């Protein structure tokens, strides 16, 4: 079971704005933030729901890009809404919403490249 995942972004404010918009259709938002004052160096934002952050972005001088994160969507409509919101927030299409039967018959997903080159996906495993 995945508890949380995090990665460093090049522009923290830009990435935070992107994820606030892109993840809203999935019912996800910022549930915790850690400031530079608290860490002594970097700032972080934890996205999730029900007071549980499981997806983190942070400032810092670590490598950028190359991470793949898949978020669970409750419906195919949420996948569609995620893709539209992420594109409107400045993401780059990496796979329009649709079935991916090579994974399994009900795998309905969409993929977007964020501002830092990470491959972000929303997926619904429920039948139509």
C-alpha cells in the first residue's frame, strides 16, 4: 500500500498552483504544508483528503522530472475532468482519457506531463 510519494519541483509556487487545479476534480487538495522556517531549508505541500496527505511536492535542489504518479479516480468522468483541469493548468498531454485494455479491460486513464517533466496519471478501474 502506498502511504505517500513526493518529489522536488523547480518552481514551488507554480507547481503548487498546478496541482491545486489539476487535482481538484479528484477531490484532492492541500491538507498540510511545511514551511522553510520549519525545515530550515525547503518548503513542502502535502495533497490528499480527509486530513491525510499522501502526495508531496517540495522545493530543493534535487533532480527534476522522471517520476510517475497515478491517482485513483472514482469514475471515468473524474479522469476526464482531471485531464481537462491539468491541461488548463499548463500541463502537456501524454495520453488523452480512454481505455487502456493492455493493462486490463476496465483500465480508464489519462496522462499529463507537469511543469517539471513528471508523468501524472488519473485512473479508474471500475467498469463503464
